[in-house]
């Protein structure tokens, strides 16, 4: 078994199909070599070697060392250079490359092969002394960092000492030599030795790359992204080419289409006389590749190196055509000669993903089905990102590059730790950094948005934020960040840690304070086209959960074909309505309850009318009251006093009544149909409000109303039978009073495990079932929805649970109840419609399951409707494949 695959000089042992074995980067290099692209020759150590390394406590497979020896000899023949040679030394890069890309997560070492002798040889051979020493000092530091895990700060301090007293930023050869010695001293101070033998350097570097797969940072990333943990990484060893050799050398990153907007323009950045890490690390602000990328004509590669640019342009077209998707390409120009170092499917904003998918269908490159499968369903929520309210007063204090679109507002945090602390206190955060590095991932994950003073569109901050779908502004050179004092200056103001700022990742603006944001007014034409295609393939219908007319209208504009859940208790958040609701809940007898209900009736009727108007012609499922009492009654003494005053009661009397209503377990208490059955006048009043609203609109307007009344928390058939009778009696009474014709349905939520088990008898009284998977999950697991946070982090960290079952549907357990309940229900009532209206109605994995077991619809929050539409299409495409 071989653990080594060669590539270069127009040939390769592997190909694009070997991603699991060679990692994404290795497979890409092999494929590019086969295509005859100018790829520096090299070889890939396979992921199997890495898996062996972990399995056997850091041991290499038996023949790996010998194979690497042969590969290096082959290299030497091919390049006519020698590893450690004092005449013409061979230098290599060593890079990680896992099967699933983890940008910025793992390690890279450049210029390996340098030592005190080879550095002189490189200087003599190339005639560039400064270049040779610059490469050497980079290598020693990188080696110390990656292989020996020595902190950046120690090297930075050593560098500061060398730079002190020197006039320019640009160190001369003596300065660079001093830096090499200083870095070696840093390593020695750690009681470690910088190895001068290139073979030993290579061995240690390969081990370090293997180990970088298992750092806490990489594991955290994989967990967050749902990437498997056992693949290991491949290691790519490749001959170095130098973008920093002279002014005819350069390095850059380009995309075959704009990764922000998805527009079909060749887009990228480059830096003359620099190495790739300078672009990616964001330590230098790069120049635009061409005028299409938005730069000054004179700064562009197109202008400064027209031949290399023309060749690059030609290659990017070939690469996109070959892979059939937008590519992210790294290149280096060494003394005018172009080399391609890497190509991979480019990360893009959600909006760009859709634009590219739609364009590629229109260009005839891919089918509609392939386009639908290419966009991650959850990313559609991000397309609906908020934007800055154009009419709001605002003070722009700085301007940077628009790295990832959308508006975000939060308190300034200068470190990952500070960001996490603020978020724990419930505050939104904008993470502000000079530039970001993988150490900042946790901080970026919890922040609303990211702002950096340095870096370009391909810097770590920009790429990662785009992947996370967070608003991000980079290269904001107006910012003077002072970590030590916890503040930043701009030309006009000083902003301290904890102050609010607002960033606009769509145009790069930074605003003082909180600027109001608006939901995106309309989604773009390509989003509409894309979602229309999704609806062509989807079988499962998508409704929305909406409790007021504006949410209903938004849901409709986002493509909901009805309201699947209108929680009537959510109509009582306004002061007047809340007061009436509390009066009703606190009433001691039917008479005072009726008085309170008379206040509630017109409030509900008006709200229902508005919702019916918004949903003209579409079904609206209204759930009768299901208030867990603790959510509506005051607890703190000052709130109790205020309510007593408001209701004209004595404090003591109110406290006594609250004591009577107190429940140990309100979620399992006097709520749902239990409340409706013990106090039938509550449901009767609500049904009156629904049908008076529906009948008035039917009689007085062209609006078509399709009401569906839903009974919550049913556990057995008699509960539903009785509630249904109350609904039908009142509905028929009102309909005949108004003398209109109105179709309606009465159904139930299935949210108690017993209801799923006894679905056969319950279905005899129901026109529809809607699985309330929030309660069904809570009650199946016996986990309190409100208290799960106390033990969930432990369960997740220990792998006792794969994820939060209240967010990601538990297909394995709760799924069985849904499947069983559906089949029992349909068996006894063939016309039964079945849907889901818990949070899981917007969870793509849940949606795939609901499709597979043949449900009719899901209902989710309005912003998730596009997610659910796409997930439903993807489920149908996958299921039929
Ligand atoms: C549910 O339990 O899934 C549901 C939709 O109801 P609620 O979240 O209001 O309890
Ligand atoms: Mg519920």
C-alpha cells in the first residue's frame, strides 16, 4: 500500500476523485497536473498515513519514511536541485489538506530546506541576498510556531527588539540575519533545537501537520460545521516557487466569479513581491487584480503584468469549465512565470451561491436539479439579511472593505474572550480586531458581525465571516486599534470596548451607536427564480408560524402558502391586551371571567381580521389559547404590586390568587385544552372572535377566508371531541347569524406523546393533525424547554447527545412518534391532513424526514420559509434519486 501520490510535470498518480485519500488540496493538485496546468511538482502523503499516525500513537506506517526518501530523490532529479545542497538547494512547502476544507484551521510551513548553509547558496544562486534571508527568517519563525508551538508573542517581541533603532520598516540583510538569530534564540530559550537537516525538518513538519488536524481549534470547527472527525489530513509537499523574489514576482488569490455578488466577473487580489501568506493573513492590504475587481487601473495585475494576467485569465476559464463550479485559485508569479498553487470550489455568500446557481443553469452548465442541490438550505435565511434603514440618522465614523453583506449592530469587543463574556450577558457583539486568525473563531462565532483594520477580501476575517454568513467589514484603515487601552480611534471619534457600533458589510461603512436596520425589502430576481424552481420539485408544502398581520404578510411574500400556526396567546403582548388576559386568568368566577373575555373579544376579532386579509385565499390555522400560566403572571414583588394597583386589587388579595394559580410544573400544568375544557367560555369567546371576523370579511369584502381551528395539548380523544363540539356549535351559530357560506376545519396539535400513540382514536375527531414538535420533544425526553441549558452543553461536549433536540429534530426518537401517529391517524381517517408546526418545521434534516414519511406540510417562522422551500425540494430530489 502506498502512502505517497506524486503530481507535477503534466502527470499525477491521483485525480479529483481521490479526495478522501488525498484531501481536497491534494486531489486538486493532482487534477490540475493532469490538465497540464503549471503546478509546481510535489507529492501528497495520504490521509491514511495520518489515520495510522493517530491510531498508533504518533508512529508512521512502515514504508512511509522510505517512500518519502524516494519521493525527495525523484524531486531532486525533476528539479535538478538537491535537498540540503550547497550549490542549488531544493526548498519545499508543507501544507495540510483534509478531505473537507477547513480554511485557516490547519498548518502550513513554507521554505522548508533552509539552514545556515542553504540560505547562502540560495542567495548566490538567485543573486538575491535579501530575498534569501527574508525567506529564512520566515521559515525559522513558522517552524517555531507550527512545529514547536511557541507563542507568536515571543517571536514578535524578539522582532520588536531588532527593529528598534532601525530607521525604516524594511529590514536590510543585516537586520534579517539578526532576526534569524533572534528567532533561533527564542527556540533555544524553550530548550528546543532548530534542526538544520532538511530531512529532519520535513519529518517534524509532516508530524506537525498531522497534529494540526486534532487541535482544539480544528475540532471545534469540525463540530460547528458538522464535519466528520476521523478522516485525518493529507500533507502536500511541493517545490517552492517564490512570489517575493523580485518586482517581477507576485502572489494572489482569485475567484472565477465574484464571491460576494455571484456576478460573472473574474475577481481577485494580488500583492507584488510577496508570499501567499501575506494575502491570506490580512497583514497587507492587497491590490485588485483587474478593473472589474474594482481597483485603480495602474494598481491592477492586468496593467502591471499583462502577460501573466492574460495566462491567468485563460487558466481560470479552463478551471471553471472543468469543475463546473466557481473556483477559488491561488497563484504565484516567480520572475514573470505563472504557477497555480491551488484550486478549489470557492466559498461564496449565500446570495452569490444562488446567483451562480441560477446563472449556471441559464448558461447551460448545470441542470435546475443540480442548482437546487448546490445551495445549502439554511443559507437562504441569510439572504434575507437585515439592511441599514436608509432613512435613519447615522454617523459614519469609518469606511473599510465590504467583505460580507448585511448590517449588524452590537457592543465592541476586542478579543474572543471578551466577545464570549458579553454574549453570556445577553449583549450582541461586534468583534473588532486588527486582523483575525483562527484563534478568533470562537469570538467570531458568537458575534453579530466582524470589523478588522487590516486585510482584504480574501483575508481570514473576510473568508470565514462569509462562510458563517455574518456581516463583515475588513481593511478599515481609518481605524487605529489600541488593544492595550481597549479602544479604537477613527479620524473623528474614540470608541471604547462595550460601546455600540453598527457595521454595514454591504458597503463597508462603520457607524457610531445603534443604527436601526430593516429586513431586506425584496429578494432579488435570482432568489425568486431559484425558489420557484424549488417549488416545482417540492412535494411538502410550506406554511408559516405567524401571530399578527405583518408577520403573516411577510410570510406570504416569502412564499408561505398558508399560516400553519397562529399562537393566540401571542396576541396579548400589548399593554391593554395583556391586562385583559391577566384579568381573565386571575378571575375567580365565571362572571368576572366573562367580563374580561368581553374585553378580549374585540381585540382578537380585529387581529384575526387583519391576518385573514393578509392571507386572502390561503388557509390560516388558529390555535386556541395555550398559555403556560407562568409566562403571563408576574413574579417579582414590584411587578405584583404594579399589577394589583392596575387591577384595583389589594397586594395581599392578588398574592393569594397567584398562590392558588401557582404550579410546580407550568409546562405540564393547566394549559392548552385543559384550560379550554375547564373554562369553556374562553374557547367559546375565541371561536366567536374568529368566526365573526371571518363572516364579516366574507359578507363585506372579496376576501376569501379559510379558517382552521386548532386545539392544543390534546392527549386523548374525549378532550378533542368536547373541544370540537364547542368550536362547531359556536362556528355554526355565527355562520348562520351572518348567513354566509364558509368552509372551516377543526384539528388538533399532536404534542403529547400519548396523543401520538392514540392518534387512531383522536383522528376520528380531527380534520388535521399538526405535530407540535417543541412540546413533543420536551415531553418525550422529559427535558424542560426552559432549563435544558443547564445540562445541554455537558451532554453535547460528552457526545451523550449529537445536538440540541429542541433545535435539530430527533429523527431517531421523536421521529418514530411522528411516523407512528401519522400512520395511525391516517388509518382511521383517510382525509386527515398532517403537518408539523414546531421549530423543527424549519430544520432541513427534519424536513427531509417529514417528506420521506409523507407529511403534507411544515410550518416555520417567516424568515425560515425560503429555507424550508429549498429543503423540501432537496428532500424530494434526494428521495427520488
Ligand atoms: C409545539 O409545542 O411544537 C408548538 C408549536 O407549540 P408551542 O411552541 O407554542 O408550545
Ligand atoms: Mg406546544
